[in-house]
């Protein structure tokens, strides 16, 4: 009987220790001393723009709520974190530390946190009325203006918790949506984020009874009741809901209309193999892309720095060209609204020939990150069927036992450091070995005027033999079906394979 009591007494101590560690490491989202970059990352002008526009403490950064109903203001400056755990405090610490990083990426200052042990969330206030009053006291003592809960809150839970703590309450989903709204740049990215925000907002609108009525209904002759009276008419909250649904329908049409242009760009790239980079947010995907291709895309030590996909070209050690696609990062419990809204972007993974799954090997729980990424990719048809290579990034600062544990996984692994360049040669060699090779063999004579096809054969296929004769180029190569069709249309098939490219054993047999 004494052991459960002892555990109950020590549980608050463990929770307090977790909060202290989280607060001491709360600066990980915005790295102290700045983000480390290399010459492969370019000028990073976009990172300077983001830093200039970041919300600054002490200045007014209030944003009007997107809802016309609530007339409240959303502030993300000084926050208190709230989380619950059932058994393992280590998982709770990792999750709460990630929430602190998310809050700082959104421009907040993390002041304090509360971690409660309970088997299931309270259906009314998520943490129970007593703990909610404790959070209220903490909010008042530290001067916070927002409470962030490390979970998805039901609309009723959010309202009940706000009624107790008397400040704005947002959940993990709202925080991630806020970050996406800040970082989206392209037209398609902005439309996808807005659609996800409206889907999140729709069930959370609040009205204020009959005072929100827009019209008096169908009253006759000024009578307040009787025949012809059809009630109070459309209320303000109903009007807002209808406007939101109309806006969502418009956004879906716009995203659908962007699909043909995206398909055309993808078809142009089908002539060469495609490699898609996926992984947990802040695992180093953009740094790896810059190392492989010299793209110079944004690199920042914060969560969800990259939202808009980037496609660049690179070469294998044997000279074959391929494209590399950088995708949006994933996170635990990624809002389903975002997964649905970014479905068109995630199609890049399903259409790839090889997936480079970048893992932060220095993270306390890399296996959990791998599972979270695959959980999201499971919602993308065909994504899990693409061949995959685990790229263990940040191996220069990872623990040796963690690397040894990850090497034992069934997937092929490559250890790299995008910062120092360690392991990049092994990665490119692995890519060359695992990319599909052209299937069509062509043996033909091309006129000298079609040097463009010869160049494509070198960049996109494998040239087995090339010689110059009087009439043009005599070529034997492995190329894609599309390129083979264009070559056969422009050239003349060779009647006999030249002896120079025959295998040695076969020529010996003929000589014998």
C-alpha cells in the first residue's frame, strides 16, 4: 500500500523536474548564436527577412481573430505550456520540449509550464478544474497572455478552460497552423494553409444567442408574431459558417486548378529519375538539399522553416542526372487538416523513384520521428511503396550507441552530416545504385544535326558506345521510353551491332 502513495508523492517532483529541463532548453527552436550555415546554403536572404519580421517582445503583436463572431484578439507573445502524461515522463518531456520549440518558432516567449499525470484527459477542461485553477494562478503570476495545450482540444474543452484561466487558450493544432501561415510564400502554399485554418475554425465558432440575429424573419404588417412569422432569421454565426464554407469551396477549386500546371512540371521531369527528401521537421532536409544540389534554399534552426516544395537537379558519380525534391517537414500528431490540404504537395513523394528519409540522429527519440513520418506518408497513396533509404543526419554530434541502434534497422542506412559534408560521397553512391536504370536499349545512327539527343542520352541515360562516322553519330545507349521514341524517329537503326561493343567472351566464341 505504501508504494502507490510514494509514487503519488514523487510524481509532482518528477513533473517539476521535466518542466525545469524544458524551460532551460527552450531556446532550441531559435538557436543561440544563430543558425549554422555553409557555403552551399547561399546568401540566405529569406532567413534575414524572417528575422526582421519576427514578433518582438514588448511590442504590440496582436492579431485580430479570423472569426467575425468572437471579436477577440489572438496574441502569441508570453505563453504557459500545459501537458499531461500517463506513465513515461521521458516521452512527456520530449513532447513538451517540442511544443516549446513550436511556440518559439511562432514568435512566443515560453514563461512556464504545467505537466499533470492522469490516465485520460478531463472531458470538461482537459486537465480538471483544480489543475485549471492552478494554471490560472501561474498565468497571473508570470504575466502570460496565452496558454498552449500539448494536444488537440475539443471546442467545448477550449471554452471551458478559457472560462477558468481567463486568457486565450490554443491547442497544438492552432499553433502549427499559425507557424504555417507565417511561413507560406507561394500562392498554392498560402491557399493550402488557409484551407486548413478554415477547416479548423469552422467547428469552433462561438455565437451569443438571439442578439446575433441578422434579420427579423418574415413578419407581416410589423407584427412581432403570428401568421407569417418565421423566427429570428439567419443568425450571425450561421452567416459566418456559410461564408467560411463558401471560402473553403473556392480554395479547393483554386488548388484543383493549380494541379494541371504542377502535373506539367512533373511530366517535364519524368525524363530523368526523381529523388524525394522527406523527414521530421528540423531534421536537416534543406541543408542536405543544398549540399547535394547547391540550391541555396532557406536553412533555419526552427520548426517548419520549409513549406513550399523545391526541386533542383543533381548528378550521380557516374554522370547520370536526377532531380531532388524537398518536401514539407512532418511532426508528431500533425493536424489532419494540414495533411489533407497538402495532399497535392505530398504527391511528389508518391511519384518519386527513391525516397531519402532524413533522420536527426542527435534527437533523443529518432525512432519516434521515423514512426511519425511514416504515419503521415501512410495517408498518401503509393508513398510507402517507393524504395527508401534512411539518411542519418547530424552524425557528427550523434551518440555512438544511437547510430549503432539505427544501423540495425532493416532499411538501408547512410550516415551523413549536412553541415560538415561527411558521408555525402557515400550518399550519392547509394543514390546511384538504387535509382532505376533506363530500360530501353537503342542502337542507331543519328545525324550530326541532332546533337541535342546525344546530350540527353548522356545526361538522362547510359551511353554504352559512341563513335563518329561519315553520316553522323553511331550510338548504343540505354534510355527512357520517351527518349528512345524520339531517337528512333530522328535516326536510323543499326543493322549489325559493332564488334567494338560486344562482350569479350562472345567475340572469342565467334573467333573460335
